[in-house]
């Protein structure tokens, strides 16, 4: 029988320890929706990046936020298999593909190949594409902060 490992937080989230960092990340986090990207799309992007990175706090939290925005269970359950499920639009698929590429930058010599970028440009104009890239970068920052300090899934809930 394998022993169960109890995860313990190493420290508080660095963005909470340094309030100026939280202010900066929160301001950056507002940019994508202020630019007009759908909050539901962003939650799918955040969930997919968090799944890839193994950020349990974000994998736990972002589906909850998405549900409050009206996202369906079918789509949330299928995010990790978006290529093989019928629930996503072409624009959402382009965003999820870009999310995977930008998140997995060390997996290939050309981390964001032209075909992935070109597909994203078919669905998002320059401003919304810039906001999407910022959203992907920002969730990757949060994932890394949470993973480095072992933030606990559900620990953020009141």
C-alpha cells in the first residue's frame, strides 16, 4: 500500500506576501476582459494551462469560477481532451492550442509554430490576441507561484 503524502504549504503565496506583486498581477489579470475577451474563454484557458502545469490550486479553483459564469460540466470535463471533444468552437480551439504551445515552451524547438499562431490570428484581432497571450502568460505566473510554494487546492476558499 502506498503511503498518502499530505501536502503542506511552504509559505503564503508570494503575491500575498508582497502586496505590490498582488496589485501588479491583479492589474495584469484585468487586461484580457477589459480588452473584450470572454471571461468563460479565459477560464478555459486558465484551466488548460493549470492542468498542464499541475497547479492543483488553479485546477481546483478555475472550474468553480467558470461554473459561476455559466460554463457547463461537459466542457469543463473535456478541457484536457479538447481536440477530441465536440464542445468547443474553432476560436476556443485556437485559444486552447495557443495556450498549450505558450505553456509548453521547452517541449519543442519552435514553441509556438506558425500554424498555431496563424490559426489564432484567424479568430482574434491584434488587440484580442495580445490580451490572450497576456492571459496565458499571467496564468503561467500564478501556476509557478502556487507550485513553488505548494499552495493547497481549496485552501483559498473562505
